[in-house]
C-alpha cells in the first residue's frame, strides 16, 4: 500500500493542473466529464472526490456511485499535503464507512482562498475484489504447480525407497534360502540401524543358535557312540566271567566239591556286583549329563558330613595301611548345597584316593573358610598324575593313557560323576598333582546365609 501511495501521490495535483474542477467557486460539469475521461485513461479503478473546504463531498467520479459518506476527514488530507505524499497516510473510504484506504489529495485554491480539495482513492472496491481474485487465482495455480512437483518428487522417492528396501529383502531371502539348503555359514551382512538390520541380527543369532545346537547334538552323538562302545566292552568281561563260572557249575556240578562250588558261586556273585555298580554309575552319569538331576539344596554342616564319611572309610583304609586325617575348622561351617550329591562327590574322591595311595600313605580331608565360601580339599600321598594326562582325568573311563576295566574294581566313571555334580552346583573342581608326591582335589561351596 505504501508503494502504491508514493507512486501515485501526484495524481490529484495532476488533475488540478490539467482540469480546473471549480469555476467561480462552483463545480464545473465540464470538469467532471474531463476527470472521468482522464480517470479511465490513467486507471479505471481510482475514485475521484471533489470536497468542499470543510471536507464535505460535493461531487464524485466513482463506479456505480455507491458513496455512503457525506464528508471526509480533513486531518489525513492535510497531513498528506504537508508531507507531499512522502509518508503513508490512510484516509476515509467514502464507500465503506469505518474503513481507510491510501489516497492522493491536493488543494483547490482561487485568489489565495481554499475552495476545496481533490481527493483520489487509489484502490477502489472493484480493484480490491479483482486483486483478491487474481491473488487467489495466482496462489491456486502456484499451489497446483508445486503440488504436482511435490507429488512427482514423492513418487520418485517412494519408488527409490521401495527399490532399496526390496534390494535388502532380496539379500535376506537369498541368505535364508542358502541357509535352508545346508550352507550353515550363510549370514546376513549387518549395517547400522533400521528394521532390516534388526531382522538380519535376529536371523544371524538364530542361525548361530541352530549351528550350536547341531554341534551339541553331534557331540552328544559321538559321546553316545563312545559310551555304547565302552559299555559293551566293559560289560562283556563280567558277563563272560559270570557265564563261564555258572556254565562250569552246570557241567561239573557232580564232580566239584562243595568248597569249589562255593568258590565258583562267589566269583559269579562278585561279577554281578561289579556289573550292578557299573550300570548304576552309567545311569547316574547319563542323568547328570542330560541335566535331568536337579540339586535339592539345603543348609547343612560340612564338618559333620566329612566326619561321617571319614568314619565309614576308616576300616577300608586301615586294611590297606592308609591313614585318613580330618583337618576341620574349629567353628561349624554351614553350607548350602544338596547334601546327598555332595556326599557322593566326597565318596568318589576318597575311593579314588584309596585306590592310588600306597601302603603307609595318608589321605587328608580339610576345609578352609574363604569369605562367602568354604573350600573342601581331598589330598593323597599317591603316585601322582603325569602332567600331560591331567586334562583328561575327568573324562569317562580315563586313567592315564589306559582304559579302566572291571577286573580292577573300577568303573572309570567316578571323577566324571564328581565333575558333573559340581557343575550343577555352579562349582568347579581344581586338580593339583605331582609325580611321586601325590594329588589334591579341591572345590568350594557357598556359605549359607539366612
């Protein structure tokens, strides 16, 4: 609006210079026609008002003559004339009472006396209406044009996005297909962020789990085959002994003395006991390895358990000329574990110690408090274990580099059972051994806290 007023500030002066609107103090009809003609030539949308010296509208040249005011305020007009249109000034709109518009104005003087004013509204109501329509039409076209451009851009970006998404999906599908066809090493390449990468990570984790399970199954199958082979070998010996002696009794029952018959029967009975022990330990180890044994934990005094076991083995150790020594804490140690399974661990360790401790040797059972745990250690003065064989001591049937057979009063499963029992207690067994000096087995149990 300000630019419009400044550009057209001289219109009123130009009209007065070209046309004299007053003649002898009265409005000239000829002047009115000239003003109309000039207005149509310059700008058909301006409105020209002839005002008296008091601002009263004497006549006007305006489309449709819808003039509603009788007079116009002179203060804005005087300000416009004083500044010569240098400042934007809004004046009354004769066609819209209460509203203001930009204008051009000039004094009409005669012999130094102000006869009135020429008051020119620079933007008529029709001009405003047409401007609004044109402005609306322009923005409509602009919006339509940019809407089309935006739609095309969105379509392009959408197609591009779908291409990249399907490209990654094709890679995922290809990898999954390769994995399903037996390529166990097939993995999806993972980058940073995005749902596709989360899918890739999930698939890779699943594939690793499946491969791990397959390896475990293979390992279990190998163990099963090894177990079947070992069991079949070790069962064959006692069964052959039992079968041989019973068959001898059947064939020579009339020619054998009572003493010989008892001897044969005793040997057969001993073989059945060995066979029974082997089968029981095999079942026990199988259940432990299959994780079918859940420890029933409870608080108990480890001192008392060790004392009971020591007394049970005292006679057997004495027969072999071995001393069993208990080195226990002065204060009772209350631990939290499955008392039955821990008793089994101690029995197996003492059995093993008695087996390999020579006459006049000693087996020591001692406990030590270690903050929140109690260490239990079984020490013997036996021949010791070669260093290269220590990693294999807890394997099935292993003793040095030889297989244990039933004719040596051993199943070869004792230490394997010990290891599995401690594993389900989240405990580890430590082995220290030196040739010619002896061996120690040590494990720890948590102290019970109420």
